[in-house]
């Protein structure tokens, strides 16, 4: 028979949301067929979308990704066409379980995702008061200059036809994105954002009431990768630190 002290220990759990009651690191849908997402946060009206819009819904409760998921989940408010954006803030993951939050395509909402003790993303509202101006705002999406078609797009590979110099793949981000550099992808080689592997369920918090990763701003000076394949060295600034780097140093 259950003792009184055991019952008292269970009372906080009985009042907890279902996502908290889930088996630690277990899929929130109770299945063992792959990853799922448990949603939380204070951004009311947020939606997710993936598989080209075939899977879309409110960013609440549990979303099953199934077995072998390899792709991107867009997280945003609804656009002018009544559909969530697939090209703003995205969660990326694959069958290995490694995952990240990326602003390479653009920024829509602050998101922090975590699993198995690792977290990626940024709870800073980049649209907030006093923030640097968005370089290119389109229907609620701040498009990243280093993303596809952007003014600093380095291309899919070094030497891509018509692309900006490859050094943009590892150079400091646009000031709008810089506060989250190192914790979410703000330029192609902003690799501090990738973490994992996830096990069972990825907990994604949408909004500003989400825990920090502790890496926010770490990648704001760029990420030299001379030994990587392909290698990347930050764009030359005439032997001096870039304007962005000088700005950050004054704020510290």
C-alpha cells in the first residue's frame, strides 16, 4: 500500500502539465518510432510547418516527427497568406539526432530547443525595442543577408557562381542577428548552434520566457575555419577589427 509520504511526493506531479509527466528523454507521443517535439513558451499564436506545408499546426502540445526525420521545421506566426513561414526561424534535425536552431533563412520568433541536456537557440526578441534594424523585412520575416539570395550569400559551396565571397560564410553576422550568434545559426559557419544528440523528445520553447543557452553572442566576431573543408577565413577588414567587432567591444 502506498504510504502517506509517497502520496505527498506525487502531488506536485499530478498538477504538472503532461509534458512534464513524460518519461525523461521519452517521446512526448509515447511512441518509440523516432523524435517528437514538446512545445512550450509564451509566444501565443505561434505555428510550425514542415514537409513543404504538409505538416502544419499550432506550436502547442506534442508534434510527432516520426522515424528518420531529416529536415527543417519552420516556426513563426501566420503570414499574410494565412500560412506559417517555412523560411524564418527553423529547427533542423536529422536521423543522427543532432539539432540546431537556425536564422540563416531568416528570423521570425525567438526559440530555444533542448534535449538530453543540450540546447540550441536564442530567447532574445530580435524585433524588440532598441534592437538594430532588420536589414530586409518581408511579411514578418527578417531575411538574413548570408541566406540564399541575400546580399552576402556565399553560395552553397566555395566558388558558387554569382555568389558573394566565401569569406562571408564565417564572417561576423549582420548587427540585427549578432546577439544570438553562437547559440543559433546567424551565418553558415556559426557552428556553436549545433548540439545533440537528442533522445526521444526535443523540448522547444517559443518566446522570450525561455532559458538561455549561455552561448548567446559567442559567435558575434565570426568563426575562422582555415582547416575546415572547405576552409573559410573571415573577410578582410584592413588589418583592423570590423565595425561590428568595435561596436560590441564598446558595449562590454
